């Protein structure tokens, strides 16, 4: 899937027959491998952008003498993946607040930048960055600038992680393996409130007794706030007095995954995530009602969406109405 053309500078003009994006986000090995997993990406090539030296070598770039940025050139089919989706996935997988560094790689060549070709790309990039700043309350360290040049990197850098799967990468293998699933959900994830994002994506915990569903006991169903998977029924919810919505059981244990959580010293817990979207829900404890199985699924309201009984059929959950009566 890699373009292996010679080390000639790219002519930064828009193409009529395909769309191109130039993304700099740390070591290009991992970012290239991640982007290759995106549905709609047709080819990738790693190289050096914004260089002050024609056709720089890797050694020259690492020396700091070229001011080049390690960059991935992405050719994609806009009917299958939009530039916005590519941008959100890029911002999702890098640290957008790190200056001249991603992971253990430090230096000017590892800076983050969205390099524009054509008049419409700047608007897409700047809109996404504004939305990110509004969500997180801080300004991203990702520059948006016009692509001046792009020189393909040496052949041994192309598809590097395919040929060297044990090579270091600031992007986790898990994220690379699941980018297609992330692509399907990224727009919804991007629309979460700051609290919902912190809880579902960063395993934060909302405040007890001050969340939307702690005192909700109406009939209905609780679904994954990101992908809508049905998770809990109102008939299995009870007042545990802990300040968070608590359930004795899920609709189906197969829709959840359990993970050891040692984040609190001396207090090991079992974290609960969804099997589909992999969002953080909360924890499961063994201090629930004994006559109902003995478990307490202590969930964050921010990870859930409640669908009242009266709206279940309309929203596609009519098949679960019978479970509320059993």
C-alpha cells in the first residue's frame, strides 16, 4: 500500500483524481502504520516536509540542520473517508499538546503539523483544532501551514513496522490494530462533552451524587453513549447509596470486558469496559444484593444514555421491551 517513488520533491498542488493529506506527528513509522489501517486510505509514503535543504537524508534531518518534519503522505478515497475523519483520527492518536516530541522521540523533526494542499484543507484542520481546544480547555501545539515541499524518505523507512514489527513506536499496537473500529466511532467520540470524554476515553470518575442517573429509576434501558449498544435494564438498577448508578447485572455479560485496575494503591479493583466501543464504564464489586447475585456494577452516568420505555421502540430498542416485564 506504499508509494515508493524516487526522492524527488513533491509539487504541492491539489490532485484532480485523488485526495492527499500530509500529516506530521512524531516518528513517521508508527503514524504511517496507523493510517494504513484506515478504511479509504489507498497508499502512504513517509518523508521529510518543510525542509530548508533539498532532498535531505535521515542523518541530516536528525542533526537539526534542515528544519524538516517527519511526515506521512496519505492518498485517500474521499468517498470512503473524509479529510475531517483523517484529521480526527490523527489528533486522537498523537499527543496534540506536546511540543517537538511524541513518546520517547524528542526533537524539532518530531513536531506535529497539518500541512495543507489546496484551499479547503486549512478550514478542515483549523475547525478540528478549535473543537479540540474547546473540549480540553487548552491550545493544541499542532501547527497548520502550507506544504512547501515533501521529499520521500529512504527506502528502509517505508513500511518500516511491517518489516520490523518489534520496532519502537509511540503509537500503541492496540491502537494500530483497532483503528478501523475507531474510525467508525470517531465523530461520535469527538462530540462528547468534556466530562463524557474524560470518563469514557481516559477512565476518569465523575462526582458521586452529582451525575444525571444516580437518582433515575424510571423504566427503560441504558445504552453505551458512544455506539448505542444496550447494556443495562432499569429493572436491574438499585439504590446502592454510593452516589453512582448501580446495577446487579448487565443485559449480557458478553457485551462487557473486565480488567484489573491497580490505580488505587492497596485497593485493587475490576474495571468494566464495553466489548464494542471499549469505553470505560466503571467498576464491578462483590458487595451487591446477595439475593440478586451479589454483584454491584457501579457505573458512571457519563458513559451511559438512558432511553425511557416510551421511546425504546422508536429508537430501535423495541426488542428489549419484553425483558422489562420478565
